[in-house]
C-alpha cells in the first residue's frame, strides 16, 4: 500500500526527486512488498497484457451475458470502425469500442483487470491503449503509466472511496476516469503537477454520479458509463496538457467526492433500489426474467 495520504504529497515528492509519479509508486511498491523492481514491473506488464486480451476478446465476441442485458455492442462499434463510418472520428470511436469491449468481457465473466473495480474496468485500458496507439507510445511508458494510475487510485481509496456501495458510481467510474487522465498525461510527457490537474478535471466532472445497476448487475448503465469515463479522461488530459488552470486542487476534489458520497441516499449506492434501477422498464425486465 502506498504511504502517501494526499495526491499533492505524491506529486511533490516526484518533483522533489526529479522523477515521475510512476517511478515513485514503483519504488514504494518494492519497499512495501519487499520485492524486486523488475518482478513488480513484469507483474504490471502482465496486467497490461490482460487488458489487451480483454479488448480483443470483447471485440471478437457477440456473446451475451447470462442476463441477456449486454453483449455484442463492441463488435458493432468495431464494424463501424472497419467501415470508416464513425459519427465522431476513429480515435473517439476506438476509445468507445475499447471501453465497451472490456466491460462486456467482465459482464460475460471473462478475465479483466479491476481498475480500480470490475464495474469500471473498461476506462483505463480504453484511454491508455487508444492514446498509446495514436501516439506510438512505447511499451515501457504504457506499463509505467499503469503505476501512475495505481498511485492515484490508492490515494483516492485511502482518502475517499472506490466502492460504488460506499460512494456511488462517482467512486468507481469517477476514480477510474481520474486515474486514466493522470496516467495519460504522464504517458504523453506531462509533469506530476499536470497529472494532478488532469485527475482533478476528470473527477470533478463526475461528482454526484449515483450507482444504480439494473437488477443489481454491473451491466446497465455501468457498461456505457465506462465509455463516458474514458471520454471524460481524455478530455481532462487534453485540458491539463494544454495548460488550462484547474482551480480546485485534486485533493479537495477527492474530499468533495467523499462528502457527496456520504450524503448520497442509500438507494443510490449499488442497492438497485433507486435511479435507473427503479424505473418502470428496469423493473419490467426482471419481472419478465422471473416468469
């Protein structure tokens, strides 16, 4: 577990040592786990490989989940990419497709990397793999960016929450989006402080997002929220790298998320008793399934 209790402390330490956040986190893990640096690096590289495999599997499969609520959407989007007919552009469509692919593999009980949770598993691979390919980022930078994401996520978990049942979907997809934004900034050459700006932009955009899984399953609206989290992270990285000022510091945004999560009604925190889960259509879906 990382020793830092604030994001500023983490970024300031990287600045003080003249290194990246990822290098700080990797070193901390070596100390914490009493393990060799190369061994920990290889383990993270394996996580990246699993992310890639889940993308490939999700794109190639038309398999539906056991509930029948999801499956095959990534394949449809990939078809649009192949035809060269996306509504936006190929980069955005690829990010959307990738996020859905990983989340669908999760819904079908496939192998994914919880980043930081299974319900938000598509956001980090979507952002890093899409931007990594777009900018021809080398493998080491991709792997190291995952350490940056991990550092951001561990501080958020320590100071607030990454659990939908505790803080709503802002704690899952919001945290994942902040992790992805910071990781993308470092991967593309941004400073530790710029990483924090990106994380703050991403998280503040998702404050108040409730956790309302239809039928208690991590499918509707969760899978499509992975898309929103990924696109939001890329926008946050774009703004941070362009030097846009982030008025509210990242740690204060994390504190605000905790306060909002604590104030959120229990129905809106993964109980499937409120929000979209309580709509007429959602209730009808599961009444039909029970008969």
